[in-house]
C-alpha cells in the first residue's frame, strides 16, 4: 500500500501506516470539486489495494459549497459500488446529504460524523 498521494499543496490523500484508514484532507470548493473527486476515486483504489472495508477519515476535509458536496457524494457512491466503504468524521453537510439521499447502506456507512459548526449573527 502506498503512503501518500498529493493532488496539490492544499489537498492530501494519505494512508495511515498503522491502520487501514485513508485520511483525506484539504479545502474543496466548486472550482476544485470535480478534479478532487476524480483523483479521490483513483487514489483510494490505489491506496486501498484490495483492503476491505475501505475506511476514509474525512476529519481534515472541508467542503465549502453544494457543488463540492455533490461531487463528493457521487465519488463515494461510485466507490461503494465496488467495495464496502466506511466514512469516519464526515463533514456535517456531507453526512446529512448521504442520509437524505438514502445512500447509507451496508455498502456505504458513516461513523462519528462531525457536528454542525454553530454560526453567530
């Protein structure tokens, strides 16, 4: 299993050497969402190398807008068709979208999603 694949200086997809988790981090916006999700799909397949389930840790990931969330949902949907996928520390709106779209199943699971960050007026 490879250790790290970097898309650019702000985005990282890294395999944890002591577990089977893959950490995905960075700031994703509408401008980078499609490229990020294409790379996410390719790199997770490479880093997982037959590991089942594939566990993705999104604690370092920030999805800034609806397009970033939509593209990430589509990438996760595609990965879950191929292999059991467990997402830990999913950003709140990503977890909410996966739930509302009825995508959570035995093939795509959430564990410890992030809490919604409060906003002040």
